[in-house]
């Protein structure tokens, strides 16, 4: 499974993929034997050296590649997991890209969404040029008590607690372009 470039043999394609893709990746031969896999695949599927067939790990109807279309399959190894699987033919092998699916994998996003619905947003994002607000997300607008249109063009210092003005000014004047947090003031407190 080596790549060729003008007659020269380069590193095997699976090595190149493992170096450039951080997802769980497996290469399977036509018999379903795992011929190469990376560490994320080992962790996700609890791969051991005693088992070498993909069907020992995943409930698959077939190992025919699905041309990159994502399907959901279950693991055979306990604890059972739902896995999102994309596969494609690469030479004589099937390349499988796996990631955990289902509620367990999405629990942080679900928790954040539910918390936001129940308690309102607790963080927002605003972009500013100097002290002038040029854009913000709906969470920031909700937190501030203004609607988004009211905020565009506003001086950011009008929305920052006075004890954080100096921190805000240092951040504005800094050439470092990184996030920071300050205490805001709601519309009702102005």
C-alpha cells in the first residue's frame, strides 16, 4: 500500500493518513482483516492483538466501502458504543474512518444546549475594532440585555464593568489577538 511518485516508492499511504488525520482510522483487506490502524482506533474499539478481523469489533453487514457516506454501527466489544463509520476503497484496501456517535459522544453539546435553554446563556462572543463593536452572537446580546442591532457600533467600554475598563483597554491596545474575559454590565444596570 505504498504511494508512488514518478516511479519512486514513498511512505505507505496508511502512514501518511495516520500522520494527517487525528480521527480513528483502520485499513481492512478484502477478507476483513485489520492490516493497519492508529491509536485513536485502538482506543475507540478497544483493539487487542488477539483479534484481527473488523467483524470481531463492529456489527457490520458487509465491509464493502460506502464511498464516504456516514453510517452508524454498533460495537461488539463491551461497553457497547455507537460508531459513525465512513469507508472508502484505497487500492486493495478499505479505509474506515470512525468516530463515536450517539448521545454519549454529544453529551457536552447537549448539556450546553439544555443549560442554555434552562438558565439562559452564560457566555457570549463579541468582536470589536478598537472599542467599537463590529459583531456579536445572540448569546452576547441576550447577556447584555440589548438586541444585536443596538450593539453594533456601540463603544464596548459602555458594556464593561468599570473595574475591568483598564483590562479591556490593555486588551484593545495589545497586538496579541486572543480571547479574554471581563465582567459586563446589563442594559438595565447602565
